[in-house]
């Protein structure tokens, strides 16, 4: 009897580990455009503050990495969506959401993370878009961002939207890191 229980336990464990192992081996949809570098929390806070994120907003973080921006936006009451092409980052973001929910269970229903390409994902419901991408990628995103509802706020950490586009306000310095703020249409 104990041998049967041990074998059954082993089979159940092996079957449950199969999807996890397959998920761990899942490759990105394509090669990511940038390496993951986390935005410091003080910069996240400044980005959300300059965008005046509130419970009426839908925040899209393009290249969301470990999920800190969507999670922080949800703590302000907003709905938030993190988009990342790397399944490892999506898994990490979901783990961070689970950890954050231990102190605020209400955020879980307001955040979702999608393993998608930020250039092909529908972001039309966004009222705020956050970025920490290279200038060339920000420029490539301009046609997508300019299809959003006029007045949609776009906040970029470290990089502007190109040399010919001025931010709506002077760039904000957060302990040596720069935050740029724009509203759609961006031109």
C-alpha cells in the first residue's frame, strides 16, 4: 500500500512538473529589442505621479520586465497591463504580483501581464503608456502611440521620443535619471 502511494505521488508530481518545465523552456516570441534593466522604484513613482495616474486610468507598460510599473499603478487604483516579449519576465512579473498581493489583495484583479510583442499588441484602451526603451524603439512606436485617444499620457524613463519632438514639460530629474512626459498626439 505504501509503495502504491509513493508511486502515485511520484506520478502526480511528475505530471504536474511537466507543464512547468515546458513553460520554463518557452522561448521569447522573437529576440527582445533591449535587455531587461529595471526602473528604480523612485523613478516608477515619479513616472506615475507626472502622469497623474488614478483609479480611472488604464496603464500600459510596454516592455514591462519584472512588472513593477503595472503593480505600482494598480496600487494607485488604476487597471494596468504589462507587455513583454520575454516569457521569463512575464513569469517574474506574475510572481511579483502574487507577492505584492499579500499586502493588497485588491491589486490582483487590476493587473495582467501579456507575453506579447509591444509593436503588435492592441493598446487602444490605454490612458497612460509607460516606456523604458531605446530612442529608436520610442520613435518606432510613435505611429502606434499617435493612434491612441488624444490626451493619452506617455511617460518615458531615460529616453525621449526623438530629437525633433519636445516633451510637454521639462524633463524631470530623479536622482540622475530622466523622465520625459508627452501627451497624444505626439509631434
